[in-house]
């Protein structure tokens, strides 16, 4: 990758990693489902007038929006509201990769490799380690909702694979519009309607800034950059950058929200990230080791046959 594109990929990592802290700031004054409504309204309302719809059947756009946006973020925001710190939420959410693998195996017939299965076992070991520490920086309800959000993200990824080559910005904008009605209905049913309607009149400037960041800084801008990078390079060159998201999220949360960085958090994060690394790099590492081994054996044989031969 060109240095400029590497810098853009790192910018996306910082934007996505910082988003968990910003969500916590927004949830201080805004109910979780209402925060979701505002987020997608800010993306969709101007967007649908500026961006042409993606070249897809309406039903597929709606299905993607309801799964990737409505369900995932309703669960994520609620989980963080119920007692999941920004740093831990970012770590737990990364198991979406393995939910994607499982759902792809069930519905798309994609057989996971041994390395991917090993990565899933290691990563879910990290989630189990988080569960062992329920009651401190994460509640049982918060953990359950974040894991469910990861499953929804995985389902959205599987749906995205069936969409083919599509303009990412158009898909995000119009899927956000599709996500709005069910989110609004849920907010009005489960949160105080008067509270929901009157939210805008009570917000501090920090909440307004958080909402703007969540809508644009973590949605439109990074998805646009990410789609451009995926269009230029192989996914294997771009996707590994997301391994840095939980690392950035934990340190940003520690700096901005003063979330403590206990040793168990590093252990849990290390297990999850190690599982992700096995998933992304495991097969490449095995191939590299085999290649090095074959070369070493070949050199040894040549030396045995002709001791005077120099490599």
C-alpha cells in the first residue's frame, strides 16, 4: 500500500476506535435507542437527497439496513447503556468476525479453515475471560447485548457478501434510511415518547458533538475511505488494520473517560486480538513456515550430496 493509503487506513482505525468513547459520551444524556434514531437520521435525511440509491433490489437494502444498522446498533448502544465500558465493548464486538464465519458456513456453504476455527476458539476464550470479570467494568446484561450486537454484525456481513460489488456510500446512506423506521418505533415503544421527542431541547454541546461524530466521523467518512481502499487493494491488505481498533478504543477510553486499564483487560484483549490474527494471518504463516522449511531441507540435501556446494 502507498504511504498515503496506509495513513488513511490508520485514520479510519482511529475514527472507529474513538467512536466507542464518543458513544459513551452521547449515552450520558440520550437514551440508547433514541441515540440510534438520531445517528441514522443525520446520515439519511441529507444523504438520500444527495446520493443515488445503490443498484440493488429495495428488499436487499432494507434487509441489510435492518440487520447491520437497526439490530446491531440497538443492541450495541443498549449494551453500553446497561453497563459495558467503551474499551471492553470494543473488544467484545470484534468477535463479529467469527459470527460471520459461522453464519457463512451455515447459509453460504463456506467451510472455515482449521486456522479460522482455532482463531474463534482463542477469541471466544477472551470473551469468556471478560465474562469471568462481570460485575466490574461490564454487567452480565451489557456483555450479553454486546455479544448479540456482534452476531448481528456478522449476519450483516453475510448479507453484504450476497450484494456483490456496490457503492459503499450509497449503501450506507440508503440502509440508514431503511434502519430509521424500526429504530424509531422501538424508541417510542421502549423509551418515554415525551423524553424521545424532547431530547433535542435538553442536550449539552458535548452531546451534540458526540451525535455529529457518531453520524459523520464514524459512519460516512470512514466507510467512504474504507470502500475506496477496498477498491484499490486486496481485502487481505486492508482488513488487518481493523485489528488495531480495540487497542485504540481501550487507550482512548482510558485517556478521555479515565477507564482503568486492569491486567485482566489486557489478557482478554490479547486473546481476542490473537484469535483475529490467527484468522487473518494463520494460513499465511503456515505457508511461510512450510516454504522456509522446504528451502532449509533442500539446502541440507544439496550440502549432503556435494559438501563443497555453497548456497
